[in-house]
């Protein structure tokens, strides 16, 4: 039995806690949150687990074998270091830290302690996205990768977005997912990053922007862009684009709502939804017509958000039990953070950043 302490009881923390609750191999020993209401509500839902307002007190009292960190990003590095010092394995929501330097410090601690760390790159366990990556690798080189996730937010979600933007922009917070996917598709080294952005709300911290678009070039000639915007002003027209083009054709994720203009970008399940994969073949007949019809791969029965969180924690368990080497997993997380932080620098300086 692995004793796990869950830090953060918001959307992601609650979903991961539900996953641990269902798995007989885990025992939740505490729920930590600065907000009393969120931790009490989650504890009640799951049958009455101990709750804490202080992360340090929870670590000392519960002595966990593993810690699940689902708090705001500016606490991630500190909480990970404290968990490792307490001799615990770590699951940490993305991004691992606010700087590459902090990530490298954590990597050094992991190597010293021998503990496992899994970062919450939820798309890596998504069956449709795994297939998406697999098909992209068959399209030849270079690849053109076009992705976005704009969120029209209001009420509590807009409040959450504003809290996130105390420390990082949308293209940093969300972008790590998608530049990670681009890196997996190309298996190439990123060489430069450009970014543009705009501040569309006066209530943001000084220097912060709630819309951004990054462009990254890889050493195999592949290029990719990622766009992210948060707030009540965002359009839901084409908010969900996941598209890859190569010499041999293209593959796109078809989202049931976005393609019809009926999406709900404030719905967390829509962020990973994939109704189907549309595969287009570029081969032509001698008369100039297409040699093959497009293929549509139905992925509508793939798991939703909670099911994906269950898969993430199953992988965390497997990594601990089977002593999986997670070196590449950690290196990939650091690489994706390096790219999005370079994009942030590019926006602020107006210059291309060489990696």
C-alpha cells in the first residue's frame, strides 16, 4: 500500500484524488488545500479523509510514500523539493517549475534520492493523442504542426485563470503540453522560438498578457505554432485546432463541438476531447485526382478527463512498482518548459530566441 498525500483540491487535484481513492494500491493519508471549502468538500465526497491547510504540517504528520502536487504553478518546485526531502515519490502537475534552473535542481535531487517523478502530461496517456502522434510520424519530414486551445472563461474559471497569470501566461501554462507533443512527433531538436501576444484585460498583473502565439522551428526543418488565450473576451470560433501536415498528407483531431461552432471551451472535458482522427493522403493519380480517400478513425469512446487522470495515476503506480526509468520523461518535461519560456522571452523582447 502506497500512502499518498494530495496537495491541491481544485479541478486536477480532485480528479487525481478520485483516481487514488479507486485504486487499492493507494491509501490517501491527507488532502491539503489553502481553501477550506475545497478540501472539506472533496474529503466529504470521498468518505472523510484527513484535511490540512499547511503542506509542511501535512508532510510531517502523514509521512507519505508519495505526494501528488496539484497546486498553483508557483508552488510546484518548492513542494516537489520538500516531498523529495521527505523521501516520497512525486506526481506533479505541469509545469514542474517556473524556471529551467529549478527543473535542473529537481533533476539533481531525483538522481540523488532515486525517487520517481511523473509530470502530469495528460495527453501522453490519451489513446487518441497517442495514435495522433503515431500517424504524424508516418507523414514524412518536415512536419507543419498547428495547435491551439483558447478558453472563453467567466466566473470562477476566469478567477482561476487570473490567479494562474500571477506567475505565467497561457502560452507557458498550457503550451508545455503541445510543444511536448510536437517534440514527440518530430523527435527533433528545437532551434528557435518566436512569439507574439496581447494584453486584453486591464485586471491582469503588470506585464502579463492573456493571449499568446508561439512559433517553434526544429533542426529537421519542421515548424509548429501554438496559440492560447484566456478570458471572457475570447472567441469560440476555431478554439480547438490540432492539425499536422507532412509531405505524405495530414492528420487532424476532429472535436465534435469546435468543428460545428458548438464547443464549450470552459469545459475541461473539451480540452482533451477527440471524436475522431481525420487522415488525408497526398498521393495523386496520373490524372491529378487523389489516389486514396480520407480515412476517419473513430475515437469517440476514448476516456474523458477523469478516465485520463485514472490512467496517469496507473502509470505513476507502475513507475513506482516496476522501477521504470523516468529520465527521458523528466528531460522531455524540461525541454518543453525551455521552449515555452523562450516564447515568453520572445514576446517580452520582440526578438527571436535561439535555443
